[in-house]
C-alpha cells in the first residue's frame, strides 16, 4: 500500500534565550523560549535520505542566539518576524516558517539601600525577580509574502468574589447543580489575539498593544456582572475589539476554577458565602472566539 507524506515541519523547539541590555547601569532583560518550525520542499529529506534541502535544527537554534546579539529583542513579535523572514527569504526550499515564543517577564527588585551602585529612587539596576503572573506568547507565521501574528498570554489567574450568578440552565434527571445567585467566578485566562498587520505597513508597537489588550481583558473581567463564564468570555473579547483597532480576532480559553461552598452545618456553623473548597479538577472549560464581522478567523481551535 502506498503511503503519502502529509504535512510536515521541523526546527529547534524551546531555545531559551536571555538577552541583557547593559547600555546603562539600569539593565534591561528579555527572556524568551523560542520554537522554530520550518516547512517547504522537504519530501526528499523524508523519502530519499537526501538532506540537500534541510537547514539543520542546530542552525535554527544558533540563528536565534546570533539574532539576539546582532538585532536585539525589541519585542517577541518583532524578533519572531525577523527570524521567520530570515529562514524563508534565505533558504529556497523553505517556504514557510512558524515561530512560537513564550516570554517570561522580570520585575525590578527595589530596596531602600541607597549605596552608589543603585540608581534612581529605590531600584536596583541589575536585580530582578521573575514575575509570577502570566506568560506572554507570540506566534509568527510567514509564507514568503504574508505574515500572521498572533499574540497572547496564558496562566493569568483572576477571580471575582461576587457579581457572578449561574441559573436558568437545562435540568434533567442527572442535574444536581444548585442555582447560584452569588458565586465566586475564577479562571486562568489563556488568550490569543490576531493582528490585522500582515507585513505591508510598518509594524504596530507590539509592546504597547500587549499592555493595552491585557488591561482590557482584566477590566472586562472585573466590570462584567456575569450570568455565565461564557458571557464573561464574550465581554472580554468584545472589549479588546472595541478598543484596539489593530486586532481582528480574540480567542479565549477559560477554565472555570470552581469554588464550592463547604458544608459547615456538621460543626453547627452557618456558611454565609465565606468558606469555599477550591477544586482543581474536573473543571468546566469555556472556549470561544470573538472576531470582527467579515474577518475569517485564523486562530487555530486547539
Ligand atoms: O459559567 C458557567 N457556565 C457553564 O456552562 C456552567 N456549567 C456549570 O456546571 N457551571 C457553569 N458555569
């Protein structure tokens, strides 16, 4: 039986690159995890053993490090665009590059010590603490003519301790869930958003765009009086599209981090919505895309 080689791609995954800027005593850090996936005219590599069209994954890793030195890392998106363009435009057999990046952020450590090696008010120019919050993500795809840039974040955990209800749902013989008129709403946000930029004009300010999208997601979560996590999801996506013209589509994955009231009656105590059991699994998983009318969604449904 004949077999057909289907979609394939290759490259070095998870190259961890840390770039320090030492231009002043106030150092800057960019800390990325970069995964390269190349595809193109690679049939022979798989079928005949000829590696004539194969740019080694080792080289893709080296390119990440060399570009960090030569071009710097202004933003994950700009760095990914640079890499993708390089791999496709300089290697004839490579027709498409997908660069996935995770970015870890570092906050400055502040100290009241005012000795000379500290600059500014209370900031230490060279001391950082890893931000325990969300991880930033970026995916850049380039096919030789168009770019697709999908920015995102994951592991952003948020909670509303009130302003959340859930009732009026379908009830069948298996339904035991009690209707809730004042519950905790907590989730760990995974969000991705697609930019309309595709390579023609100058690039958006990726860092500023990220900061604003994150703020809009959080503000929408906090300000929405919620009748379901689904409704909150739509409010979060809409808020981003209403406020950020550079973005066409937002996809959200929101696990419902259930908080169940503990029965305190056995101890002769009344639980007035104060003591909860935070369950880690199973969890409801609410997923959805909000996009502009007429735009064909591009963010893959994982
Ligand atoms: O916001 C919610 N959406 C649901 O679909 C659902 N289902 C459920 O059991 N609890 C909840 N909460």
